[in-house]
């Protein structure tokens, strides 16, 4: 191998090694977080507070997103299906798209922007102000006190949020189809429930739980590893949202492959 070839491959190797090192650090952090989540002591008050913060306070933004997503999906589906005289399939497309894909993915990305950023900023501020070091000094495991409640709350509350988002999203499609497109309400509802299976809803809830774990874990990871004062906290917040969004899309494909590949 010539010197020119080595100089060309060296940057690629550095990027690959840096990626593997980052993946290893994330894997170790996630392992410590899961171990802290599964072993006592558990901080019930902190878990409940995070469940309220992640679940209840996120309901308005998730509900509005689902409502308009269902409404736009009905309009776009009608625009395409009317060319083939297949308007009767709009209800089926709306309910399957919302429950399988759009409900969990849109909710996950919205939660990444709202909750993931907040977690990274909060824990990042604690890191740069040495509050996490103070917890260690007081013999309090920061993984059990900071990471475990947030990850556990994300795993539990995202499926509930997505279940509500599914209902609101289907309702948004129903409103547009009935009041704007002129569908018969009873026929629309019959098509909606006739073709909806338990597997469709369950797969979306599994995705939601996985997305909740991803969002909270990435927020905690980047917050824990923030450096450099206020600027470092800002970088950690941005990285938490971007990495969580990318991992959500990756996990979405993997889970879809497991449930629906034939």
C-alpha cells in the first residue's frame, strides 16, 4: 500500500474508531442505567415526578400532532385514491398508518424534542455545576437517582401517550372524512374497526416503549457527558435530540421488520 493510499484511508479509520468508541461508551452507560433501573433502591417520588413530566405535560403537543397528522393523512389519501376510485379504503389506510407508524414515530420525535432536550439540559447543568459529584460524595448513585427514574418513566408513559395519539389521530381522519369529504359516518367507522387488528396496535405500543427508552437514555447520556459550561450544555441538548431522532427511525425499521416481515 502506497503512502497516498494510507493518507486517504487514515481519516476514514479515525472516523470509524471514533464511532466505535462512542458506541462503546453509550453501551456501557446504557448497561449501567438498566442495571440501576432493575436493582433497588427505587426512588418512587422521582419516578412519579418524571411520569407526570413525560406523560401528562406532553399530552397537549402529542395530541395536537396526532390530530393534524390524521387529518392531513385523510386528505392526502383521498387525493391519491380518488384517481383509482378507491375512496372506500381511506379509513383503512388512516387507521393502519396511525397505529403502526405515524402515531409512535411522531410521538417519539415530539418527545425527543421536548423531553430529551429537557433531560439533557437538566442533567448537563448538574454536571457542569458539580451537583452530580455532590451526589456521589453523599453516597447516592447518580444512575439510580437520575437515570433510572427517567428511563423507567419513558418506558411506561410513551405507550400510554401513543395510545391516546392513536385515538386522536384516527378521530382527526374521521372528522375530515365526514365533514369535508362527505363520507358516511357508519360506513367509515365500520371500515376502521373491521380491518384493525390487535397486532397493529400492539406493534405501535412496542415501538412507543422502545422510543421512550431511547429518548430518555440519550438525554441522560449526553447530559452526563456534557463539558464546558453553558456552551457544553447547549451542545449536549442538541446532540440528545438529534441522536434520539435518528435512533428512533432506526429502531422503527427494526421493530417493523420483526413484526411485519414475511
